[in-house]
């Protein structure tokens, strides 16, 4: 059996003033609040018997949050409770008084009125905030970064939120600034300050020659993933110190960081693959 890998947490205590929100009494408050929603249901547990056997454990269960409020994600819980806490604070009341029935009542409209909740995201958090605001009679504005998928934009907009696409990520990417995640193959990162913000910029290294070689070989009509891997093995070319794999080739070819195109080309491509053009 493979040994379980673990690492000790050596981070110093932060003295975070917000850690009290994780106290058990606060957790119970959040649970009571979410249970007041008519859409609430206990998330099911999925039993992973094979994993339990491999780990030498009696049972392993995973909480399946894909059923949460029909949104396929748990993040609506945090967004909705944050709204309740804000409204309670503005009214000088306890969050314990913020039930779904009260937050959707005429009494609240008279006492509080309506607020607009803002968030910046490209995923499930934005949809959760939009959903909660819609159900509770509030407003929501969700700012999404350039390059966000149309399906995610539409999912958030359907919940009644005002959705905007911002230029921040696009403007940084066009200048070569590295946004997040693992540094792509063929690049190093270089610390730099942009508009007064410390960030990183992608800088090509010697491995970029091999990345370009993969693209050049794949562009040949008669070339396959297998042909490319065999060529790398025959010439003793390693990728991160290991033999090139087909999975790595597929990942590299799908990574937009290696593609150079202007906004006009990007918009034309988006139009070509729009839902309207996918009719059968």
C-alpha cells in the first residue's frame, strides 16, 4: 500500500481577527440560517469503498455539494450568509433573526429597503451571490474578467444580476503578465511592478524551443501525438526531466498562453463558436 503523504503546517499564527467566524456557535448560526431556505436539503455523502480499501480504512465518504440549491456548488452558502450578516448589522439585529421568511418579507422592505451586493469572480461564487440576491429581493452586480466563458456569464445573468466583463485580465495578459497557476512549460516568471502592483511577468526560457517544436510537428497533417513522443525519446529530449507524454502534448496544445492573437481575432473566433452556430 502506498504511504500517505503529509506535510506539517509550519505557518506562524496570523492573529486573524476574522477567525472567530469559524467558532462552533457561528457555524450553528450559519446552519440555522441556511436551513430556513425552502430550497435547503442535506447534501448527500458518496461512499468511496475502493479508496477506503486502498487506504486501509473502514469507510471514506465525500460530501457531494453538486446538489446545493440546484447550483452545482457550495459557494452560495457563504454569499447568502454574508448578505444576512450585512443586513443584520445595518438593522442592529442579530443574524439569528435573519431567516429566509423575514428576509423576503414586506417588513424587511420597510425596515431595510434594498441593497446592491458587488463581487468580482468568473465562477460559482458570482452565481451564488446572484442567486441569493434574487431570492432575497436584493440586487447584485458581478464583475467578470476578460476571457470568462459565455456559459458562466449566462448562468450568472439568468439569476437577475448585472454582469460586466472587465478588461483587467486581458490588458495584463497582452503585456505578458502571468496571472495564476503553474508556470507554463517554456517560461520562467520575473517579478515586476505594474501600475503600482507587484506581480509577475512570463519570460521565455530555453525550453520554449521544444514547445515550438511540438507545435511545428503537430501542424504537419501526417503527424500524431505518438510521432511526437517517439521523436523526443529518440533525441533524448526530456520535459521537466521526464519522457514526453501524450497527455502533456494535449495540455500544451490547448493552453492559450502559446497563441498570439489580437482582440479582433478573438472576437471573430467567439462568434464562430457561439451557441447559435451549434444548431444541428
